[in-house]
C-alpha cells in the first residue's frame, strides 16, 4: 500500500457521530478525531506500551490512551504539556465528496522521550549472601490504637528465629502500615495493559506496593505470610495485595517470563473461627501460580473453632503457647532448608509448559 496515495476511510457522517474513531488501513492503526467541525488523525498506537489510542477518549484537544492515560494532541500527535518530547505520527486528512480521506505518509514522526527505567525493571539477579526471609503481616487494625495480632506475633517469632538461630537476613513488611492502591483492573482492559512493573507503581511514586514487589521479586528467598481468618477467608489486606500481584503472574501468561526463581513460601494462619484448610488451600494455590515452592507441611495454624467467641482467651492461648512458638520456628526452618537446597541447585526456569495450565500463549494484537 503506497503511503503517498490518499486512502478513503468512508463517509464523514460516521466520523462526525463521535469524537474519536479507531480505523485500520492495512497494518496502520489511526485515531481519527472530530472536534469543532474539524478532523484530525494521529497514530492509533500509544508510545507507552502500545495502547489503542483510537479506543480512548478526547479530552479537550488531546487523545487519551484508554490503558494508562497518556495524552497526545489530536492533530499534531504531540504529547500533553510537560511531555512534548513524546510524539506519535500525525497524518494529513481531507474531505472529498462527503468522504474522509487520509494519506499514510506521516506528517510527523514518532518520537519517544527517553525515560529512566523503573528500578523494579532491572534484571533479576540474586546477590551473594545468606538466605533472606521476608515476613508479610496482613492483619488490618487501627493505626493509632494497635492491638495484639496472634498471626503477626507468631510471624515475629519465626523471623527472630531465622535471624538469630538460622543466620538469615530478615525483613518484616506490615501491609497495614503501607499505603498502596487497589488493583485498578488494567488487565481487564487488555492483557498487555497489565505491565511489569505494575502500571500503578510506574505512575504513582507514592504507591508503597513497590516495597512488596522489591521484597518478593528481587530480595527474598523465603516468604512467610501471616494472616488472620476473616469470615472463613484470608484477611482483606491479603486480597488487596494478591490482586496487585497479578502483574507478576501475568508475566508468565503474556511474556512467558518467570519472575520468581527458587523462592519458597510458607504460611501462618490464626483465627477465632475455623476454616484453616480453606484459607491454606487458597494461599497454596495462589502462591503456586506465582511460582513459589513449598516445604513439607508449609503452614501452621491455630483456631479455637466456631463457638469460641471469648476472643480474649484466644489471644492468651497464643501468647502462652510454647507449642505454637516452636511451630513457628520449625516452619521457618523447613522453609529456609528448602531455599538452601534450591539456591545450591541453581536451576532457573525461564519458560513453562502451557498444556493443562494456561493452554497457550495469548495472541495479542497491538
């Protein structure tokens, strides 16, 4: 298809009916705008990660990408104020016999402003050193008036044992103390819109989910996650974190890229009401999809059952239970021993078989 030849896009009435229209001419995608009686045409492919500009919206004179809200002028293709160095191609259009024509030879060229890669995007390389254990507490509580958390108390015992007796490096992440946004459904827009690093993390420097990504993907060898039981499920903070971890698992589906290598997960589950096995099963399923290994007997748990509403007694039981303290220590020991085996083996899994799991790699057209 010759670029200097005018291409007929169709009757102008179809383009006048809406502010923005996506069209394809051969392999070229174009975002056609109609504002104040005038047409504009720019590339339909966003500079960021290839989002479909023609499926976005017109915000004043700027076409806004539906994936991550990058903006380009509807006629010139120049980025919004402050981002003028980011430009997408613009095209000449004209009206002839009530039909809209475009010439595919771009008036301007695509230019991507150099952007420093996000720190999380660096190559994943484990630095030399002892086994590294991160504990994640998912208990939600009043920041100003904290209470005793049975799951977090056992987690701290496990971390102390790993640090003092197993000579591990340790780190505690308390989700209740982090300020991070909910998953905002970029994957629901398009598989390719869910990026690594997470789209929210790239756009919002104040989003503290970055600390979780850094610990899980780049730093830790062992993850010990502690959760209370809430209505037969893990805590709400766990699910908030889990949704944001979709971007890690989605790399396997979209890019056939396994971010998590030779990492071990184990769990501490406590609650006044029973459903230990249900919570454990969900945690095991989720973390296995992320790529974690598990030690033999990968969780410890405590619950006094459905009818035990005297919660103060439940707290006292955990505080005074030597058995649970020893259980927490043995849990982290099993996890650290498995991590040591995996690290010594140096096996790296770069791709995974699809059959029976994800069936096939997503075929995504950009």
